[in-house]
């Protein structure tokens, strides 16, 4: 693992992911590492069969529009939080967050994944699950989880 040359930091733009981004930034500066900041858009749920839509054709944003908005948000996040880091790579993917994060880590040969966790417990954890926990179980590389405040 050492020296760390490539760090992957997924973000959902929440407070815990901003705390993780700050940790990833400090590590990237310390190791002079590349920092890839990833946002994964959830796939739009399909409409159930047999449902007739009588809505305006532009009632829901297209995947391309959602992707563009996410990219703009990611670029703004980088301008605000990583303005002086020379080796930042923004990336937006679409799919299941844990699987996409692990896939990007493998594909880019990341040395470390730094991810925020909301710290949910009890029924909220059972109901919503944990992306960070899933990544820890699935990833074949070190994962640093950074605790944020519960939502």
C-alpha cells in the first residue's frame, strides 16, 4: 500500500463525505498522490409495466441532464474544497454506488479508498444500509472510513 500514489474519494455531497474529502486531500498532499473524486448517480427507477404516463414529456430530467448537473456540482465542490491540489480528477458514474466505487478503484488501481460514513445505527442502518460498509466488504484494497455526523 505504501507509498500511496492514487486515492479514490467517493462523494454524495453530504457533510460526512466532505469530512472524508478533507481527509483525502490531506493524505494526497502528504503523499503527493493523485486524488480522484467520484460521484455515483443512482439509476432512475423504471416505471412499472402497465402504467400509462400522461405527463409532460419533460417532467423528469433525462439521465444526460442528471449527469450534467452532477458534473457541475462535482466541479463546484472541487473549486471550493480542492482549489490548489494539482492532481484532482473528477468523475461521475451512473449505477449502484458500492459496485461502481469498487469498480473504479480496481479500474484505476487506487491504493486507498477514503469514504465518509453517516454513522447510522439501529433501525436506520437496517433500513438504509451502509454504502461504506458494503465497500469495506467488497473492496480488494484498503478503505479508510471517516466518521461524519448522522443525518
